[in-house]
C-alpha cells in the first residue's frame, strides 16, 4: 500500500493513496441515487435543462481556435466565479481550474471539458436552432461537455449534498490535433498531479463510456534538396519524388486488425512551380493504436519506409552529387492507455448507467483522458447525453432530444458516487 501525507487525504494518522480513498469513501451507487437530496438534485437538472443549453450555446459562439482559446477560457472562468466555485484561476498553460470542496477529507476527482476546437480563426460559430437541434462548429465537441460540466458544478453547489474530498472543475486547452493534450499535460506536471484520484473528461454525446485511450504518434517529415530547373537541372534527386516514394510505402504498411492499428498521410506540401525541381517536400503522418506495443511496431515500419524512400531516390540518380536529406519532426504523441474494465471506477460508472436505466458500452477513443490513463490514474471519458453528428465539420450538430438532461444527471451521480455522498 502506498502511503502519503497531505491535507486533502488525511485518514486518521495516515493518508491513503487517492485510488484507495475512492474505494473506501463510497456508498453503493444505488444507495446514493435514492438519497432525498440526490433525487432533488437530479430533478433540478431536468427542470433547469434550458440553463444547460443556454451555456452550451453561449460558449460555442465564442471562437476558440487551436492555441487561441483565451476568450472562451475567460467566459468559462467567469461562469465558475458566478456559480461560487472556489479558487478559480487560469494556469500558465491556459487551463481554467476551480474547486468545489466537500465537508470532510476524501478523494480529489477532476471533472473537465475541453475549451478548444479544430476550427481556424474566422469560422462562423453562430448557433442555428431548429427545435431541439443545435447546429454550429464545435457545438457538441466540446461545448456540450463544457455545458454539462457547468451544470453539474452548479448542482453540486446549490443542492448542498454533503460529500467527501473535493471536485476540481477544469476547462482544458489543447485537446484537439496539434494541441497534443498540452492542457492536461500541464496539469499533471503541476502540484495537483499527486492528489488526483480520478480524471473525468466530458467529451462525447450519447451513453458510451470511454475507458480505453487510443495512442497516436504524429510526425512532420521533410525531404530537402537544393532544387533546380525542371529541364536544365534534370538528373538530380527530387524531394517531392522522395516524398512520393515514401507515401507509396506508407500505403503498403502492414497494420494489424486486432489490436487495431491505423496510418494516414493527412497533409502534403512542397515545391514552387510546375517547372521547378522542388527544394522541399513535406507530409504530416498520423499513426494510431489502442496498444502501445502495436503502435511502436507500426512506428518502426514507418521509420524504415521513410529511410528507404530517401535512399531509393538518391540511388535513382547515381551521377548526381546534389544532396538529398530528410528531417522528421514530432508534432504529437499521445500514449495509449486503459482503465481496466474490472477497475472500481469502471464498475462504478456501469452501476450509474444501471441506476439511470441506460446501456453504456465500453469504448476506446483518443481524448484528454489518455494522459491520466498512461500515468496509471483511473480515467474515463463520460457521455454528455443527447446525440450528435459531424464533429470537426462545419455541419456539426447536437440534438438534446427529449432527455438530454440525462447526460448531466449521469455525470453528477458518478461524481457523487466516486467522492462519497453522505
């Protein structure tokens, strides 16, 4: 047993590890669900569902392009302050962090949504409403998650349900693409890292529970040479031809089905004109797998293919003394991980689904939760209710349907079950 001293985890003369505190502080989910105060809180989430939707729309209409989430972060911070959350701050990375404290010592559960979107500056983010359907870039990913996080926070504060420990309320930056999970990485480099018992990310609609983290390795590969005139300098190695050879080899990589492995060349650029031998050829590559071992294996295949392409283009022009070089930049690494199906946190989440009368399949995805999983900290991506389609597209929509309020209810019941309502 790992023992730790600290004000947040005092149990008698010892302080137990966060995971043990979660296991020891809980009443069964079913017992918590029928507590009068909890039932009243769940009813308030249904009754005040319009408030949750208003938050979702308001946040979505504040642009949050990659690495430029500050305006939305300020709005999220101000809402936390207005709700009465304690110690609200924006850290040096841009994450918004606040605390809701319980009535006695216990575990720290982090509840988060991500602030950023994939859409560039200038994207029209005005929400269009048709019945229960909301359409706008980012409306589900992750304005829905942020709104549910706010709704749960509001209910924790207004319901006065006594619970142990504390709940960290967080809006993270850098979840999407080139952000490379920089917000969560910063949190787990900070003083908070040793106190977090469970990491919960609200980043998805429906009822599925994500307890597996898809790992990814992302590279920007450059082939470089001096370039020249397409006719007069003909006979020298071409960076773009080397790039083409590499792409052909990548297309023929051997990828396993179980565990699933994927590869993709997503962006290609280079050259200056049709009648010039390019001086550069660049591509962005994405490798993914839920298995760290399988991801490492496909990565090794990739590295071999890239070098072979370089050597083959050089060999094609043996009389040329013109140099051809390659540079590989790492633009993103997400470690694969998993919160075991048999773990206490997953079993509790499934018990919440049972209490809510919903079916929650366990699935795998790539989210903020990857970082915690890779560090051995129990982590889940939680369902936010409703339904959605077209994430990462201009036609993205979220539909609350007749029972979208069940999303925040589900999250609230899980949080109370993990910290220990009493």
